[in-house]
C-alpha cells in the first residue's frame, strides 16, 4: 500500500482510505470487522461520523491511535455548535483528539457562515489550541470554488472533495489552489457512488495529484477489491487501462448527477429534490450497487431494515410526482436526461418495496434504535 504526505499536515496517509457513509448501514459488529480488516491491510485514513460508524471504529483505532488518521465532519456554522460536535465525536470515538475536523461547505453562503465572526472556524482554532483537533478542513461536493476560497485564507489544512473519471472540475477549480497552499487533498466519491468500476476508477485517480481517496465501502468484498486494484507494483495506467477509462467516462457522462447545489430544484414545478433522487441517497445507492437479491441477505443494521420501506415509498412518491415539465433538463449544465432517469427507477423501487413487505421488515424492526 502506497503512503503519501497529506500536504502541510505532514501526516502520512495510505492512498486508499475508508469512507464511513455505507459502513454505517451495517450491523455494528460487521462494521467493526470491516474497519479491522482495513487496518490489517495497511489502510490508516478513516473518515467518520456517519450513524454508528464511530462506534464501529472505536475499538479498531484504540489498538494504535498514533498510526490512525481519524477525521470527522459537521455542517454546524456557529462556534457553540461546532464545539459541541467536536466534544461529541471525541466521546463517541473515545479518543483524546481528532486528526482533522472538516466543515461541510457546499456553497459560498456556507463558507461565509463558517468564517464569520463567532463562526465554526473560530471554534476549530480554539479546539486546536486546546489539543482537541490537530488540523482544520473543509468538505464539499457541490461548488468547489467555495472550497477554493476557503483554502485561500491560509487557515485550512486539508480539503475533501469529489473527483472521479466523470467529474473532473476539481483539477482546474481546486487542486491548483491546494497545491499553492500545500493543503491536503482527500477524494470523496472516487467511484461516482458506485457507477464507475473500481478496477478503472481507483487506479486513474491514484495518478492524479491527490493524497488519499475514501470510497464508501459496503462490505468486506468491496474493501478487498479496492485494496487489490491499488496494491500493485506500479500505479501507472497501461494503454489498455487508459482506453477503458475513456470508455467509462463517455458511458457515464450523461448518467451521472454532479450534485450542483440544487441548480435544478428551484425550477421544478413539483419541488422534487432531484439531486437526492438521482445520486445522493445512501439507501438507494446501496441497493443499486449491491443488487436487490443480495441486499436482502446483507448484514444491514436493524434500523436500516426498519426504515427501508418508508425510504423507498417516499422516493417513489417523489419520482411519480414529476410533471415532466422538462425545466430541470433545460438548466442542467451537464445535459442529463433527468426525467427519463427518474422514470427508469420506478420498477426498481417497486421491486424493493415488494421484497421488503414480503419479509415484514417494517414490523419486525420497528423498534430497532437508530443512531440519529
């Protein structure tokens, strides 16, 4: 496993890290088992604070805290709110410090709120002074220029942002700014929420000027695959791999939502949250990536099974409320066939609802405690 210096933090991080968004859907014991295997494989960057992911991770990092780079996030913009979240994370992880604490920054309004007097950046500076965190970070998946302006302040040590074979605007909008300020670069959504095959997407990304990547891992099999495709003598792409990267890029160019901070939603006659339906929903992404047949035997947490019917029924109602006015497609900067993409989801959602109802998950797991 290759390790890289994470910018001016001087932390040495494995090129492959672990994102916690999908692990958080698993039973706690299974999630801990996945984290443990990641550590055994040499991964040391752990992206946390999703559901029960901190509970899963806690016994793993306690084995060798100094070896592990542990990061968490918040959207809190106030001083008090950010301080509260830091203290909560320290308690949940049972650790004395967090290596990086990220502020979710999807647009310029959020950036301005974080950096305002009495805002969350002041809290992070105080927390660093007190030894609760080591480094300040920003996290965003929408307007990357907001992240770039945050880095330009000189206060931000690391940034986590999307970059993959389809979505490449970071190479122009953000990466050069990070390089000038020697800020750490961590990549979210490296396999485009499961749309791009890891065998193609991860080696391509490893050849970009980044430090580590954190694909959302749903299972031990996903972890082993991701590790295998990056654990090779040379990360340089072969000519055949270059051809496959371009083939995948062209195939996904008009299938992949870029989460443009709700550019399409304001024009929607029905008020449909389009980016959430097309891309940003962990329940849907999990089923789409793993497949319905396998998800029914997957070690999902009880609270996930208890919410599955409600989540997919709500999604289906939103999809079917679309009036096909076409206004979303008029403003989409990437020319996505949005209405057709949503129409194509209907049968899939109906199949999930039928399967969940047949198994009585909603009733059987109605009392399963949720982590939030």
